C-alpha cells in the first residue's frame, strides 16, 4: 500500500519546469525535459523520474558538466539518416529534435535512423521509442553511459548500463514496450534504493575480489571509485547466460559511439585522469520503422496484439496470478496514478522544498500542509 503523499501532475510539472528555467534552461526545452522525467514516474519507473531531477540534471548544470542551453549541429544528413552533435547540452532536448526529424523521414521513406554525439543523459529510452509508436511506427533506441558494468569474467566497470529499447504498436490499449538496461540492475535503481534506505539485492554487483555487495550507498561510492561493478544481464559467468547480456551491452556501446564517432568506455566517466569533473559526451542511436511500408499498420498491430494476448493466456506457474507482456505493468501504473499524482517520499519532499527556496519560487506543496497539521492532543502536550 502506498504511504507516500501524492502531488498533482500539473503542480509537479509546473514546479520542475520553473526550476529548470531558473537553472538556465529555455522554457520550451524545460517543458520537454520535465515531460520526459515525469513520463518515467507515470509509468512507475521511479529510478528515472523525479528522483533524478536534481542529482543527474540540476547538479550537473551547476557543476558545468551539462549545458542548460542546447546548441544542436547537424554533422551529416541524408534522406533517411541524421547525425547530430548536442554540444554537451540537454540530451533530452537533442533526442526530442532527433525523433521529430526521423518520424518525418520515415513517413516518406519507410525507415530512418540517427545518432547523436557529445550528449548527456537522455532520460528513459522508452520516451523516444514511444514517440515513434504514437506516430504509428516502430521505435528503437539505445544509449551508452558512464562505465559501471563489468564484462563477463571481469570485475572492472567498463561499459554503461546501456539500454536497448523497442516500442511496437499493438491493437491493445498500450503498446509492447521493452525498456530496460542490458545490465542486471541500473544505476538509477541503486540510487533509488539508497534514497529509500534499502539494500541492493545480492548477486547484482561484483567487487574487485569477486564477491557481492548489498549496501546501496556504499555501492554508489565504490562504483565511482572503480572498485565494484554491475553485472550484465544473465549475471556472473557463462552458466546463467551472462555472456549474452555482455554481448548486448557491447552492441549498444558500439552503436552509440561508432555511428556518430563519439567516445566510449572509460572516456564516458565524467572525470579526467586526475579525478576532475568534465563533460560526459554520451552517444545515442535511434531507428524508426514505418509498418505502412510493409503490410500496413493495422496488420502489424493485430499480429503484435495477438502475440501478446497469446503469451498472457498461456499456462502459468502454480501460484502465479497472471502473465504480463512488456509495457503492461507501466500501463497499469499509469491507470493507478493518473488521477492521484506523483508519490513523493520524504527525501524528495525535502529536495523540492530546498529547490523552491533556493530558486525563490512561489510554491507551497500539499505535503507541507500535512506535515504542519498538528493534532489537538499534540498541541496540548506542547502547551
């Protein structure tokens, strides 16, 4: 049962947009960035929503490793491809502009692909593939990230959590959307555990001596120092298929860097050899496929829906309530939250209040009124 207070989507959206603007992000770009972050919370993916507002975006703007104004250069363009340089601006803004262009190209030519270099964290990959799906198309995207994942039989963080994401139209109320890291867990989830005072499950993180770690706060510290790493999908070694996750992580690393000629592996750490902070210079790739150039969108949607329904209707393991398909839980999370708002824990409440006060913004949040409400018995005790 959810015990955190809910704050309306409209209030949180206005607040975050105003804070982005206070940090120098132009209004139109601030609206895009806010929507990307809140889309994560709408889907119940709290590791990439409000929880990352300050530490990943605002703090990096303050530190000078993320530029609030995004200057986009087109390095190369053909009728079906684009290569962009984001010039260390907001990765979410560059990605939005990329998807707008690719969708238009795919309407004319059936397929389109693009890559971005010198970018920054672009939020949940599913936002970009979802833009394609809303246009009746298939979306594919991936991004590299700061090194945190060890190769199979290794213990050193070399690659990012590197999501490989697909959104496919269906004839159901929600698309098929596979949006997940190619590692056993992503950094944002560990950050969420640390904020919540929860341990990271054993077996997801490997130390230099090959053992595991569970203290979430310690994991974040040790990972930044290169003394522990996340494991690829499949886990440790080859017996459980860890080499498969390692392979997919590497595919994303190569496509993210090589298509746009950007840096990779340890060069994405955000620090120089002396430990000083520097630009992250991430790379992203995007592909859009228009089903109308095959046997049509309706045929695609019907077949995709039939496959999903067939999977959900298959025999369940004893005791299991139901079988899900990718994107279904996120859809259900939105049905639960759309009229309630965003649930904010105590650490985020304190963060929002501190940001409001630092930026001099005229907001009062409902959880402040709840916290200041004192029962009559308590008032008598104080007296």
